[in-house]
C-alpha cells in the first residue's frame, strides 16, 4: 500500500493568515509542561515562554497552512528557532500568523539516498500589521529504506 503525499507548496508560497489568541491559561499550561514556575508566566499579564508560539498551529484552520508535501513516515523536525522583534506577547494579545515556504533543498543522506529539506517561516503580526515574531522550522524527509541513490 502506498500513501500519496500532497503536492508540495513551492518556495515563496504563503498560507492563509489566521488568528492566534494568546490565552493566560494556555501560557500557564505550557510553562507547567516546561517545568517552569516562573512568575512571568503566571497571572493576568503573563508573557509567553519563548517557544510558546509553536502551539500556534493548533489554531490554524484547515487549509490555511503551507504544504510541506513530505511522507510523514519519513519526516523529521530538524530545527526550530524564534526571533522576537520586541517584547514577548502577553496574555490577552491577538496575533495574526501566516506561514511561507522560505527554502527547499536536497542533500545526500549519510546512510545513502537523498534527504529533502523544507524551511517554513511563520510570521506573527499584530492586527495592525506590526511584526512581533518569526518562527523558522526546518523539516527533513529522509530517503526511503533501500534507496541506493
């Protein structure tokens, strides 16, 4: 049985913008999952932990995200980085997120075959359009087993 992978979004493709509501309870839950009891992540003026924006994809409506197009059975999450352009978002903020495919490339795998890479950047803006943060994720599709190329 073969599993078809969706057609990949090309470099430069952008997804549909979607709202991310920064909720105090979600900040607290995320901080607890990180085993942090920092006061900065508690209360009505809580700031987000620096990696909190990774949860934004849970708010993405169906069809709004770019398509990496990799076979999930061979998918690895290679890197994740965050760049903030000012203060960290706070409880009660609403951000508008939008993904774009920043790069695609291949290189030989260490165990043979070819690995494919896709870099997806998600921009987070205020409703007025000011850039708050960027999340850059690198996804890797490993070579199929037995691929001698």
